[in-house]
C-alpha cells in the first residue's frame, strides 16, 4: 500500500442511495490507488448529530469535515483521498 498511512473515512448518512454510491467510489479509489483505507458508516441519528453536519451523506477524513453530497464527484474524491495518503 502507498504511503503507509491508514486513512480513516467516515460516511455520515451512508444508508442513503447517495451514501452507498459514495462508499463504492471510495472503495474503487482505494483499490486503484492501492491505498489502505478504513470506512466507518455513521447512520444512527444520535451519532449523526454529534458531527453537526447539515447534509448527508457527508465525508469526513481523519476526523476533519471534507465534503457533502454537493461535491462528491469521483475526481474530487480521488484527489482528497490521495492527498491524505501521503
């Protein structure tokens, strides 16, 4: 695996169709880029409130808010995940 850093990804609201698409995109990126990632899915309403997100799905990388459903295109996600793997 590249970099040696394990990237912790959290998908807030992954139980929606958009959340499942996001999860699949992240898995594809990790596989193609040979990255070590772990994906935590947060779907419980009480846990979602802890993150104080306005929209779901929302992607959080290494406990930092990164993007919501409005900007989850493949190329943007690839740049984010690759950056955090360095």
